C-alpha cells in the first residue's frame, strides 16, 4: 500500500487524530483539545475550543521566527509597469497600520468589511487587516457590476467598504468609484464609510463619506492581532447559485488555517521560503486560498499578478513571472493556458525565460480538456496537475497530492480524492452507481476543516442547497463518475450554473436580467461549449406580443443589459430573438435539450414536449450562432 493510501485511510478512519495533528502546523492562542464537534449535525464545527488569529499565523509568526526579511508578497503589474516586494516585516507593518485604521473607524470583532478592489497588494493587506482584528471580510470580484455588488452589500451589511479609484483591464482604465457609488445607491444597507485607494492612473473624487487610504493609514496606530474562536468566520465569499441571489459561503478561522496550511505541503509541495504564483483574482476562492492565505500561512512567497495571461503585453508573461520570481508552483485556470496557446501555439516565448525553477503547474476552476493538458505537459516538461474543488470547499477535493505521493496521471481526471474527502457518486435514488457510470458527485459528511460550515445568515439555504438531496452527504452540484482505480471524472453540472473562463455564473441571474427588459416576454439562457472559455452563455428571448421593435436592436440592448446588471465577466455576447421557446406540456422550458443541440450532441427530444416544431425551428439557430446551417 502506498503512502497516499495510508494517509487517505487514516484521514477518514480517524479524522480526530488526523486533523489534530494537522492543527499543529498552526500557532494557537488556545490549542484545540478536540478536532470535531458533531453535536449540531448536520452543522459540524472544527476545533470548537481552539482560539487563534489567522493574520498572526499568515504574517507575524514568520517575523517572530526570524524570517522577517524574507519576501512575503511580490506585486507584479505589467499593466502599470510597476512592482513591489513586501518582506514579512513590511507586510506585517502595512497590515497592522490598515487594521489600526479600520479599528479607528469602529470596525471590530465580527463586523463585516466589503473589499471591492483590483489586483493590488492593498487588497490582500485589507483582507489580512480584517483577520487581524477579528472582522469578517467579503471580497467582491472587481468585474461584477453595481447591482451584483449591491446584493452582496445588502447580505453582508458591512460597516465599511474598501475600494480603489480604478482597476486596469489590459489597456483600459476602469474607474471603480462610480461603480461603488451606484452600488451603494442601489443597496438598502448603507455602509458608514468607504476607504478609497487612490491610484495614479485615475484619481477618484472623494465625497463626505469617503476616506483616502493613504491619509488614513498615515495617522493610524498599528493594531495588534486579536485572538478569536476557531469557529468564528474569517470571511464570506459569494458564489453563484441557481437563482439570482448569490450564496454567501462562510469560511471559519480555525478550519481554514489548518486546511490551507496542510494543503500547501501535501498538495502544492510548497514550504517556507519557496514561491507560489497563482494567476487568478483575489475575488475568487482560488485567490483567497492560494494568492493570500495558503502561501502566507506556509511562510512562502506569493506572487500577486495584475495582468492577463495574454495581451499585457504578450503571451510570455506567465513565463516571465515564473522566471523573475523563481516560482516553484504555478496555479491558474485552463482558460489561461488555452489563451496562451491560441496566441503562441508552439509556446515559443518560453525560450526567452529561465523556467528551471518551475516544478509544477496546477490547473483548476473548470474542466481541464486533455488537449490543453497535453500541450502544457509537452511544453513545460513538468507535472501538470489538474485538480477539482469549489468556492464552498475552500481547498481541493480531488488532486494528485505530489507532496504526499504522486499518482500516475490519467488525462481528463483530476486523480483521486484528497485525504479528508469521502467522495461518492450516487444515482437519483441515492444508490452508488457502478464504476464508469455518471451520477451526482457527493461527499459524505462531515466535510473536512476549511470547507463551508454554513451560508451567511442562511442555515436553511445551506441545508436546502447542499444537504437535502442525499441524507448525510454534501451535494457538490457537479456530475461525473469514478473509474476502477478510484479516479474521479468531473463531467458537468447538475444544475443551471455554468462555468465561463473559470468563472462560475448563474444562467438564472442572466435570465432575470433579460426578463427585466420591457419588450421581453420570456427567455432562456444556456451555457454552450466554447473553445477558449470552456463555456459561454447564449440567450434566447421571445418578445411581448405586439412589440414592433427591430429584433437586432433589442438583442444589442439585451447584451448591454446583462453587462450592466452582472458585469462584463458574464460574457453574454449572443442573444437571439425567437418566435417561441421549446417547452414541456406543463410549461417548463427545455433548456437541457437546447444545450445538447447547441453542443452538437445527438439530443433526443423528450416525449413531454408540447410542440416539437418549435425545436425544429430553433435547431439551426442553436447549432450556429449566425443561424446558418
Ligand atoms: C476551484 C475553485 C474555483 O473555481 S475559483 C474560480 C477560479 N477561476 C479563476 O481563477 C478565473 C480564471 N480566469 C481568468 O483569470 C480570466 O478569465 C482570464 C483567463 C485571465 C482571461 O481574462 P479576460 O481576457 O479578461 O476574459 P474574461 O472572460 O475573464 O473577461 C470577460 C470580460 O470581463 C472583463 N473583466 C474581467 N475581469 C475584470 C475585472 N476585474 N474588472 C472589470 N472587468 C473585468 C474583461 O475585460 C472582459 O471584458 P470584455 O468582454 O472583453 O469587454
């Protein structure tokens, strides 16, 4: 039996000892006497009597251990032509100062702070500063439009919002202040203050409730780390559900610190002094876990990159970052590699850089297609590791744990479940499906530390969304199968959530946006396969009877409407006005059938269809975006 089998078995047979041992990798104010509290099942709590501070673990303890001069965070920004390295001492001082500024505004233990920022070091500093004083941050991805930000403000009810004057998207400067002002206007909850980081590319005009980051920090006394309960929330991160209202995934302090610290060694093979580069955004869980908390908890160096894989200015930037900062482990989404490959099919730009320190490429966020896997493997000649996880889980469920024991790779599979994750595949009646047969991928409860204990202020939705489909199991919402070696194959979603360039988006919320147009009677949004982004949404609308508008005009307005309501990141570029949508006799729109036809599958028309001719009329339009056959 191999090392992986041993560790995996122990983690499931004796989780108590396994996770208490892992907890020793973290510094505690009060060490936990036990790992798991099941008394409130299905609500589980990890390290119930432990007390710690996550910021202390991510920053201060490395200074105290004598590594204050080691680089902690490297900011690399081709879009501004600037960069900066923060040592652990410098990072501690900046975080303590900003934490002092927040405390001066009355932010304390349990208060929420929304962070709406581009990829600047101050985003990570703000997150760590919240953790330092026991406040709960909620980072909102900068690509979301004001209505999406407003919904999150209303749910998290923050005392303070931290933002910046602008973000930079390639060559475009995007002023953030008007977006923030609009969101606050739309929200019912009004935060007391907004702190704005002024950037030289576009300065914001500050109003009476706005405070300038630099001025505030200059006058702030540094704040000390406040120990909190391991079960206290560290952050809330919203993720798309099937309806328009996003789900506020809660992460607790103790579980997050222990699991991320453990994963840094076991999964990513990163230890103190080594460098990890995660090409993502702090607005996603990948950014929370593996740009900010994971590498810092491990005492490693993290690279925070403000740029794109291509176009800022070229497809060699990931290689430049890897070479310049002696990166050992790189982590990004498959889309980023598909974009690089499209620009530089032979990977010729790698020749310009010394990649001898790069040991691993990790990919996640969407399905890794075998073609991209083979291309990256051949180009880099290092292990390319597909892994699968979710905002809810906080760290990987399935991966090839190179820090424990590397398993043979099977392209198309992220390998086997990691220790702590008891993954099963079930049929609709709750029975395990045979090897090779697709079903719902679930995880037997309790989930390991670091995964969501609940949804913010919504225990009922937590149970309804994740725990009610199969008693005793967490429903991942992904479908797939296991093979004879226990390898997991994740094939798609079981709901209407789609994955566009590694961004999880709700077709339901796009439909809500389309339905808000005064000329739209009904609509459907489906995700269709896309060579670059994995999936892209396509919208189909039926106009209200008697509408005399030009369909092309309405289509363009609808594309713009989704951009304004959800954000450019939704990437809804195609909306078609149609005469009717295919439905069952009971009136349910046949989205799955539409999806199958659009993806070129031999999709059977269900016997419950009301009017088969509607599908036949739509078929050419579904197959080809321009309607040609
Ligand atoms: C494992 C758990 C998880 O799954 S957590 C989620 C992990 N996912 C990720 O890390 C995301 C990976 N994807 C990416 O980083 C990007 O999509 C990459 C690959 C870099 C490509 O970026 P880009 O060329 O901008 O395409 P895109 O599809 O992301 O963007 C579509 C439109 O949205 C815009 N956008 C994007 N980000 C922002 C932002 N922060 N602020 C404002 N706008 C943004 C883009 O500019 C683009 O706009 P447009 O349609 O071209 O006008």
